[in-house]
C-alpha cells in the first residue's frame, strides 16, 4: 500500500522542516514530537462523578461530586524515522505539553504502541507505521487559561 501525505502536521520528529500547521505537537523534558502526518483520530473525554438518588416525587436528585481529569487518545501514522521519538515519549516519566486542534495542556503518558509497517510514503521514501497514544491531563494549563492549580474547583 502506498500512502502519500494528504495533510500534514508539518513537523518532524525532533528536527527537519519547521512546522507549518500543528494539529498534534508534544513537547517537554527534552522531547519534541510533531509527526509528518496529522493524527487520523483524536478522542478527548472527561468523566463527571455524579451522585444520583431517588427523591420523593419519583424523579432523581443529582449532585455533582466533581470530575476526573481528561483522558485523551491520539492515533495515526508515523514514519520509520519518527519511531525513536515515539519510544522516547512512551518511556518518559515527566509531564509533557500536548497541543491539539481545540485543546492544549499538560499531560502524562498513560501508554502507547506502534505496529507495522502498514504502508510506504514515497516522498520521504520511508515505511509507515500505525501508532496510538493514551494521555491523562494533569489539569494544569488546559487551553492556556492561566489557571495554575489544575482543576479549579469541584464541579468545574
């Protein structure tokens, strides 16, 4: 299977061309990762902790007990030359800054994997591999709101 870049994150794995448009950028602790291809899938979820109790009128009383930090999943294709940077991220114990279209903030790496090869990129003359990352937001600096204490208060 030959796959040419239909759209690009514009970066590289720690060098090369300067990014033109970042849709996925991960940096911090000596790591800079902006793969050649933009991610194929980004999932950003947040779970609320709600207490649901029956009331006298037959309905429910719902109390918001706060929330968990965001879980973020990113997957797509990377070039063979980007695998070392990918592995450095998965091995990192430090918090990193994640920038996505529509969200940015500090995260911890919960896991990641790559597999392949699954194709060939003719312009770079490199094999392509599938990857996926799972991140957990630390709550710090989400969307650059300037809040430095992570989750601002219960229920927010």
